[in-house]
């Protein structure tokens, strides 16, 4: 019975840990009680706003844009309701601290990274990442600088991923590499309230000596293919000539027609040339002697 209880409790703890990992991006921050001193400070702040009511609205009302949200810390703790906005909201200037978060899609270039591929080729690769903040509270509370952290993580992920692939795989499977990078970055930045929308590998630059070697290899391949095609053409032409010779040999009149056709072609191209045709039978007579 004890073993069943222990195993059941361990399974429950493991499931809870897994659930906590999955829900890390949706972390909830509960409002804590400010205590006696905090309540006094809040009361004094409200009292000051009431006393200076004609001027207070200029200091306690704030507007954020449609694409922004405001995270309010009251005495260092998240206020109830999480992030405020967009639009108009009020706050206590003496006890509240506001962090405005831009919720629009942000793009940045991953600086060129020198990477040693799986087949020991040094290449330089750069990429572009598109992301946006979907949880303003997590982006403020869980990471110091969400943009810088995402950028550094993208650089590390690019190096680690391309280091496990060969040069041919990098050049051929750029779309798959981009999708895999997007998935890894999205899972890693989920606790920060970040949604990675797209990752694109922009450019793969090769060393100059490798470019020359690849160009020479491609040129040699093209030359070899051209020679094979020319040889095949000559073979087909010789077969056609052999068949034509066999046909002419079987029909003497065909040779005479071919002779007259050649004379017509020469006369059309060179009008100043004077031709004296000689019968084929006469030439055969000389050939027999």
C-alpha cells in the first residue's frame, strides 16, 4: 500500500512538473497584500490625489496606444488584472510604476555567424527573425531585456543547428532549417511571453577558395555533358547519313535528283557562279575505265 502511495505521489509530482513546464509561458502573477505600511502609503497617495483634484487628472490618467499594453507595479507588485490597456486607465503616481510594452511584431537581423559545418567547411550565415510579445506581464517580469535575450538566443540556436548539418544539407534544406529554428526559439522564449512568428535564413556565404573550386567543378561537369551531347549528335548524324547513302545506292535516280537539288541551292546562294553540269552516266563511263 505504501509503495502504491509513493508511486502515485511521484507520478503526480512528475505530471505537475511537466504541466508546469508546458504552462510556463502562461505564468500567473497574483496580487500580494501590501501590508499595513503599503496600505498607508496607498491611502496617502489617494488622499493627495483627492486634495489636488483639479490638477490630479493630469497625473493619474495615462493613455496607451492600440498596439501597447501597460504593466503596473504597485509598491513593487503586479496590480490585479495584469496588464492595462490599450486606451485610457488610471494609476497612483506616488506608488505605481508603469512599464509600457509594444505588442507589435518586431524583426531583427541575426549578425553573420561563422559556422563549422558537419563536413568541416567554414561558412558565414545570417538570418532574420520575426517575433511579437503575447504576454506583456511575463516579458517584463521573467526577463530583463526581452529583445536582447531573444536576439542572443537566435544567434546561439543558429550556430548550434547549422553545426550539425553538412554544406549540401544547408544549401538544399534552408526552409526546413528555418522551420526547425522557429520551433526551437518559440519553445525557448515561451516563458518570456514571446511568440516567434517566422525565421528566415538570408544568406550563406562560402570562402573564396571553395567558391572557385565549386565553380571549376561545375564548369568541368558542364563541359563533360556538352561533349557527351556532341558525341551523341555525331553518332545520330552518321547513322542518318548511312541510311541516306543506302537509299541513294538502291535508287540511281535519287542521286541525280540530289545532284540537281544541290545545283539549285548553289545557284540561289551565288548568282555570279556559272555551272556546267555533267551527266552522271558520263562520269560512270570514265570511272569504269
